[in-house]
């Protein structure tokens, strides 16, 4: 409560000080003589546009962790493709490490890229059959590859799939 009172007092003092200054300015305006018409220079100076520097994206280190794989071979293939995809799109791969954690294989990739990138993970909708889901997974992968996107994770499981890309 005391702090609120102090803030209110400071605001009131500030406003009253500004009113006095505004009154003084008004007094100066009424007593001033317009000399602009008599002594004004008729030439105009064009204001040159101020160049705005382009915002360059800073390089930043990213750490990506994949989704969980049930088999080591699938995790290694996905990691190898992700490293290849990163390098072919001009990203600097610092490290790639496959890990095993409680019956799940995954991998971590550390790479540098512009800070403007967006990593997006896509998951499928529920499907009735595995064969139908597998076809959609393969078509989705081909689509993302045709767009030239960097694929970081491609994981087909029994009931779902995950595709992670850099946009």
C-alpha cells in the first residue's frame, strides 16, 4: 500500500511539473514574433534515405534428438541419412551419436545452421492397416525430399510414423 502511495505521489508531482512547463511554452509562443517568412531560405534540402542494413542471420548451434526406434539398424540408417542430408544442404555437422536407452534406440546430431531455421516434426494420423500407413509414409518422404527439405528423422513404427524436417 505504501508503494502504491509513493507511485501516486511521484506521478502527481511529475504531472504538475509538466503543466508548469507547458504553460511557460504557451507564454513563449504568444509573445514570439514570426520571423520565418521574413528570413526564411526558400531552398529545400532533400532528406536522403537512411540505408537499413539487411538483417543477417547468425549461425547457431542446434542439438537435435530423434524419435525412438525399436531397432538399432533403423536408427543408424535414419541417422546416416540425416547427416548426409545436413551436409548436402550446406550445414556443418559437429557430431552424430547413436544411443541406446531402455529398449529404445535414438540419435543426437549437433550441427550449426542459421538461427532462422525451423525444425518441424510430422506425425501421421491413425491408420487401420500397416501397409496403408507404410505407403503414406513413403509418399510423404518423397514429397519432402522433392521440396529439397533437410530430413532429420524418418521413423516408421507399427502404428505410427514420424518425419522431422528443417524448413
